[in-house]
């Protein structure tokens, strides 16, 4: 646990009646971090966020915000602000009044308020929109107003509940970039909820992968992708090939895993803690394989047969079959040096598959 | 943006047969009613053509009649109380229906809306039987009770669309932005449902003001305006002033309902 954690979530559980929505969650979120909660719909992301905002109580455990226990602090006294999934723009107020909504207690003069609102409109790239009515705005514009309305209060933490979920793909990608730039600019801690793994990988400093109310793994995007800790995380983020294997330790200095399909793979000792003979799984991403026409002269390789190919423009996906493994193996490679059709792999052709042992992830057996 | 505009014009494209139908419908519906104000200005005690000439005599006569003023005052009293109570109950009902997960919600809504389709005479007789069994004397209070039953469904029907369009995260957003419960109500909840409340008040007041059947069964000694008109119909020489009074009620009702409609839809159009 880091000591400079800005938000500490400790042993938190949440029950709705007898249904457990949050299951013993522990995590720390650092100051200024862009932190994402990633998981399928219904896994408890919104519930966790609403507990941070104070709209739901914790059934068990505690949440510290800026070192202070938050259990008895009502939403309107918390140093956090939220961007709602529905944006919740007030329809009876214009854009400027929406943005200035939270400033009432700040006892500012009208010109001061005006100046702050204009600054915000500038920040969200909607200058001159102050007098517009809320229902004259597009989805993307509402989303920005919701951001500005929260940011004008200079919160220590901004909570965002799938803020880009309602936008179409192109706008979403543009807003992702803007959101990330905005977060860097204002330096506020963002807790961002999404069910889109690509979005989480693109935006976040760290990601908590959730499932069924539990946090499966908290890590950097790279950590999650390259070193997932469980099969669930490995298959949730990107694609993954799994191979059954058995640990082989000969002496203390080296270890290997005897796999079904890839033969024996040498593994550094820090990757395997299991004793000799223990069953494990070996996982390799599709793009970690290299397809070769000729048998390589060194390294790790097996012979295979091309089963299916799919041309996707920038890259191609392939399924190849291996001896000793029933499911086909997914392989992905760029088409950087492939220009003509006859350069591509044909279905049914024999191929060679090579990989580097460093790319191998060792997981517990199911 | 353009796609939305296109479908809009498609749906709003004028439809000739429908327009003609609507005009005929309105004529059949309202022309008989227009005879009432017409004859109220007719300088004759008999309601028949040809018209005799213009006079304000019948209105002047009304003005000087104490019983009219008493009945008017009774109707306004009952109407105001009914409007206030049914709107408050309507707000509570609409909020509960839209906000909470109630088992059997649609059955509940049907139940609340039932008085719209059950003939008033049935409710009137039922209430009369019940009240006389319980030994409650008939008075303006019993009329008010009857009117509440008639008006509540209208209040709920007017308020429901308001509350249905009310995203509960609006109130949470307000709390999130630092406002406590009272300020949230004042700055968000109230302004958003206010037009619906005004519309409901106007509409229920008008319905109570015009209501006859319930009043017929439940009135004691104090008559409401429609009851007063009913009483006057026995005297042929009073008929023109009954027409004058009816015209006034017609006019006021029309204005109130018109305002209620306009206010009630305020801000709902493209929300
Ligand atoms: N107020 C509530 N009452 C009962 N169940 C709830 C309530 N809020 C959420 N849930 C349940 O908790 C689970 C997690 O919900 P939520 O946090 O909204 O998931 P997510 O945001 O990840 O899609 C869901 O199964 C949902 O049905
Ligand atoms: Mg959610």
C-alpha cells in the first residue's frame, strides 16, 4: 500500500438486501492519478463510484478521502464531484447557470462568476455557449457541460461514470483524447468508470479490473496487458491463447514448463513459484507469435498448419492448429510488408510458429 | 441533427383529410355551446330565433343577485380546497409512481385513474349512501370530498409526465455540487415540476368549479354555482340570466384550462 494514497478503500462491502454488489474491495488511488474502474455491465462499478460520492453508504469497511474517514460526510460536503452517466444537466437552466450552479455558496460577485464560467467554457472548447438552453445541446456538448459544472468547483477528485458511453465512436475517440489532456491540465484525480477495455487502456494511469463485485487486479495498462494475474483478467483485456502445462524443475537454477502444443518452455524462476509437477497454464498474446515459412534455425518454435485467415487491413488475424492442442491458436500480425495477395498466408498451408519465452505469462491452473 | 429535423417535418407534414375531420369535429362539439353566450345577450326572455337585439340586462341582473354571489363564493371555496388537496396528493402519487419500485405499479395507476371512466352518478350515489350511513350531514365538505375523487386522476395525469421526465440523478447532481436537501428542492425539484403543479391547480379548480353530478348528490343547504343554475331552471323567467351565468362560467373555464395546458407543457417539448 502506498502512503500517499488520496483515496483509500478498505475492506469495503456493499449489500442491496441479500445481494452483494461489492465484495471486499481494497485499493488506493493516488493524488493526480487517472484511475479507471473497468468491468462488464453490472459488476458494481457505479455502486463503488456512488459510495465515493456519498450517494450509497458502505455496508462494511471504510473509505478514506484525503486521509479523512468519509462515512458520515454527506455528498454535499465531500471534496469530490461527479459526472453522471446521464449527465444530469438541469433543463430549466441555461449553460452558464448550469456551470455556475455550485458557486452559490462561494459568495462571488456577478462579474467574478461570469469570468469563471467563461474560463470553463474556454476549457471545454464551447466559448460563447453560455446563453444556450440545455436542451439545444448535443450529447457531446452536454458531456462537456457536465465536466465544466464539476471542474469549476476545483474538486480534489472527479468521478466519471461512463461519461463517453452515450457518444458515437468517432466523437468518443476525440473526447478520450480531450479528457486525458484536460486531466493533465487541471491535475485533478480522476476516477473513471468504463466497460470499454480499449478506452481504459488508452486513458488510464492505473486500472482496476472488476468482476462480480470483486476487484481482480489493479495495475498499469501495460501491467494488465503484459502480466495479467488470472485467466479472467487475461481474457478480459485483449485476446489470449492458453496452454495447459506442467512445471518441471531440475535443480534450483532453472525451471521449464512442459506445455501441450508448445513443447518445453524455459521460464525464469521468478515467474514460477509452484513446485515440480504442479499444473499451470501458459498464456501468450496472438501478436507475440511470429509466423514463418521456413523452419527457423534457433529459438523457440513449433510446426503448425494454417487454419483460417482474416484480413483486417492494417493487420491480419490467423488461426493455426498445433499437434497436441485441440483449440486453434490465434495469431495476429501486421501487414506492414505484405503488399500483394500472393504474399499472404493460404489456408491449409504448413507454417512455423515462433515466440520468445519472455512473452510467456504463467497462470495458475483452473 | 439534420436526420432529426427531417423526421420532424415528415411527421408534422399537414394532412388534409385529418384537418377537415378536426374542423367538423370541433364545429359539432362547440357550436351548440356557442348558442348559450349568443342568447345571453338576446333582448328577450324566450330562447328562440330571430334574435331580438343586444342587451347586457341579464348580466346586470345577475350582478345584483345575492344568491349568485353566495353560490359563486361556495364554488370558489370548494374549488380552491379541492385544487390544493388533489394537487398535493397528485404530487405525492406521481413522485411515488415514478421514483420507487412499487409492486403492482400499473394496477395502482389504473386504480387511481378509475374515476375517469366510472360514471359520476355511481360515485355520487355510493358516497351518498356511505355518508348517510355514517350519519355525516351533507354540506360543502361532502361536496369537496366528492370533487376530490373526480379531480385526483386529472391531477395525477397532469403531473405524471413531469415526474416521468425527471431524472433522479438531477437531485443527486445538485447534492454533489454542494446543495443540501432544502436548496436542492428549491433550485432543482421545484422549478422542474412547477409548471405541472400550476397546470394541475388550474385544471382541478376548473373541474371542481364546473362539476354538477357529485354536487347534486352531496350538497346540503349551500349550493355551488352549477347547483344554483339547476335550481333556477324551474323558473322560465330566470332562464336568460341562467344563460348569462353559464356564459361566464364557460368563459372562465376556457381561460383556465387554456392556461393550464400552456403552462403544463412548458419546457417539456423537446426535453
Ligand atoms: N439500488 C439498488 N438496489 C438493488 N440492486 C442494485 C441497486 N443498485 C445497483 N444494484 C445492483 O448491483 C449490481 C451492480 O450495479 P452497478 O454498480 O450499477 O453496476 P455497473 O455500474 O458496473 O454496471 C447490479 O446487479 C445491480 O442490479
Ligand atoms: Mg454503471
